[in-house]
């Protein structure tokens, strides 16, 4: 074995996620890891897209769940009907990141599909998907923490990635 470190842990997690997304174990063909990654570049790009989109989804759901617990809003309610105005607005701000992602996802997927299959640009598509997902995370976090004024950076990143 090698030395243990945070970087090695992150790299190992990346390998596990790659193998899960592609259903292929790296290095099975008795080749160096770099060659295995190069030969599977398209699958690696798809795995990157899947992982970042999943992270954005999980972040939005967790932010909404935390707000539900903090402001005592049970399912299936989507608004806080009691409490102070500040509590009602804070819950809506925390929920807005999830709603906005759901509203924009179909448009993003259309553009990503056009780039991937129409322009045959897998690297561009994967990079845009990762940027869009990170923008959605920043949007959700900013909106939950500071309201509409906190969404600017995430909105800009996601919008640039979508165009």
C-alpha cells in the first residue's frame, strides 16, 4: 500500500463512483491506470456528469429537508402557513433552490443533449454539466443563506454553463 491522505481518499472515492457509473472495474485488463482512464474517457465524462448532477440534487434536497425541520413544515406542504413573516420567507428562500433547479433542468438537459449528440462534444458537455451542477449548488446555498440577493453567483455560473 501507499500512504494514506485526504487526496488518496478523494481519488479512491472517484474511482469507486466511476466504476459504479460505468459498471466496469478499472485496471482489469492488466494495464496502467492512466491507460485505463484514457481508454474509457467517454465513460469517465459521463460518470463526472452523473456525479455532479447527483451532488446538486442531493444538496438541494438536503437544504430543503433542513429548512423543513428548522421551520417545522411537514410534507406535503410547500409553504409555512404559520409563524412569523421572517420564518415564512426563510423557509421559502431555502426551498427556492430546489424549485428553481427543477424548473431549469429540462432546458439544461435539452442543451446538453444537443451539445453531446448534435455537436459530438462530450468533453464540452461534461464540463458544462459539472459547471451547471456546481452553479445550482451555489444558487441553492446562496438563496438559502441570503435570500434572492444571494443567488447571483450561482445563477451566473449555471446560466453560462447552459449557453
